[in-house]
């Protein structure tokens, strides 16, 4: 006994498995794209959170440094030192000593000591970073 199929039924029998394969492939492709997009969003969120934490930590560290400097006398010390040197430049009876002092510092001071002094003074006045301090003093 034979079952006679119409051409439409035969076409459906052939196309149906192919359509299922194509549908599954498209579905898998879409799911892969979604997963990659979710991964990218997760990575961006993680980087953003890390950056926020770094900024918050930096701000907290800077606030801690400011709090610690409130009872410090080093700002006043360096202000007095520079004020005395400046005053000495304009008083005729001290000008010779100031000039000799500058020459001695320029010719005899080791570079490591100059760098340390620059860093100490710049930190006292709130200049951040060694490169920023050295650039400021080289001008």
C-alpha cells in the first residue's frame, strides 16, 4: 500500500528539516552575539568600578594627607626660609653672604640632595609628583 503525497506535502517534508537547521543556527548565532554583548558590558562595568574605586582611594589618600598636614609646621618653616633668603637679597649687609651661599649650593650640592630638597619643599607646598616638582623648580 502506497500513500500518495501531494507535491506540497513532499516539499514540506524536505523543507521542514532544513528550516529547523537554519532556525537553530540563527538562534545559536543570536545567543552567541547576546553573550558577547553581555560580556562586553560586564567588562566595561568592572573597569568603571575599578576606576571609581581608584579615584575614591586617591581622594581618600589626599584627604588623609591634608588632615595630617594640619598640625605640621613644615609649610611655615619653608616659607620662613624662603622669606629670609629673599629678604637677605635686598639687605646690603647680607647680599654677599646670600650670593656666596647660592654659588656654594650650585657648585657643591650633590644632585641627589638637590632632588630630595626639591621633593620636600614641593610636598610641603602641595605640588604632587616628582616630575611636577622638578619641572617647577627648573623653570
